[in-house]
């Protein structure tokens, strides 16, 4: 059995960790770390201490009414994608533990398309000149 890094739990809910496929389990936000435990396989767990997190990026739709998933970016171990049954409450619990400037909103599809067309125009104009 895995020993939790947290001494006090702020929030716990069912969630999904997207690694190579979906892993279903429980997300726990506590005083020392963000933790995910798989329901069926005990070796599939992750514990991310708060000082290891650089950014939390959330996909936000409909003006914040729907948040399907979020991504935790760490200093040394890469990125981890999660979705929670209560994503808004989970992000509020995370916000209480990390600095406000570490929370980011993922760019929308419209912004990405606009940025790509703008860069495409610059490339075409460079080739003509």
C-alpha cells in the first residue's frame, strides 16, 4: 500500500488520469501534495508535491461553466493530464495551495487557428520578398 504525502485532505473525488489510456481512480488534494490513486491497480498512482508544480493549465469552455480536464506541469517530470468529476471544485482546492500566477487557461481553438493563419501569412509574405 502506498503511503500518502498529505496529513490533511482538502478535497477528494473520482477522476481520470490520461497516460497512455484512461486510468480511473481517486484524486486527492491535500496540504502537501496532489495525489491520484488507481482503484484497481495499486501500482498506478502519482504524488505531486506542491513545490514541484510549475503550472496548472485548464481547458475552459462556455465562459467557465464547463471544465472537462486540466493539466499539471511539473519542474522535472513533465506533464500530467487529469479530469475530475468535480473539476471546478478540484481547481479551487488546487488554487488554495499554489500561487495564482501558476494557474493558466488553455488557449481556445479560435485563438490557435487565428495564430496559425497569422503565421502562415508571414511565411507567405517572406517567400514573395
